């Protein structure tokens, strides 16, 4: 039985585009420190191509760790978080829940690079929520809440603590809230 964190291929393709957008917003933090390391940008480009249906799921599953390894080239925590955001975006082909990881790492990168970290994190989360299509909102709202299911990135791993967890919980709370309007 597939993990409830996987989502259907159609939903993964949809949320991959949003995850790529989240990661790309903070990519300059990484590229400023590692201009010769193209792995993070390639991961974002591959997530977009997967989202458009141009790349096969199986090949993207094999490639999913490459972009995240770019964090080893980073000098600052903000740049490392930026590379991890790209890595999470490229992992969406494997499991849709990685889209929330991409968003959380992007918010963390923005926070770590700012003079007012919490304001920067909140601003990034607001941008992420404002840039979700109805389809992305629907797909992500079907994921289990952080910590409720151990068969994927929303289990007890790195995303389940600190700023990453706080960010994912905020996004999931917003997704669960009735639509205003």
C-alpha cells in the first residue's frame, strides 16, 4: 500500500511546480556562495519539468537526492537551507509531501538570511500560501498532518522539529481552514 504522503502522480506533478517556485525564491542565497555548483538549480529545473510532464517519475526518483547534496557546498546556514529546499522540490516526483519540505526549507533560508528572522519566515510562508493554486491547495490538504504518519518526510525526521515543523504546521493549518471570502 502506498504512503498517504505520496499523492497521485497527477497531484505530484501539480505540487512540484509550486515547490519549485518556493525553492527558486531563495536560490540566490545558495548561488551567491556556490556559483559553480549547479545542482540546486538543476533540481528546481527538473522539478518544473516533472511538473509539466516532461520527465518520467522513475528517472526523477533516481535523481531526487542530487540537488539536496548541494548543501555541502554552502558556507552559511541560509545557503544550505536554500539547497535543501531545492532538494525537497526535486523529491516531489517520489513523494508529494516533499513539497511542504521545499516550502519549509525556503522559509528557513529566508529567515536565516534576514535581520528579523521571524518576520522573514512569516513573509515567505504568506507568499507561499498566496501562490498556491486551488489544485495545489486541494492536493496538499490531502496529506496527513506532520507527525501523524511515519511513512514519508512528514514523519519523525528532520522536518518534524524546530522552524521546519512550525512552518509546515502553519501551512497545514491554513490549508485546513475554511476558505474566506
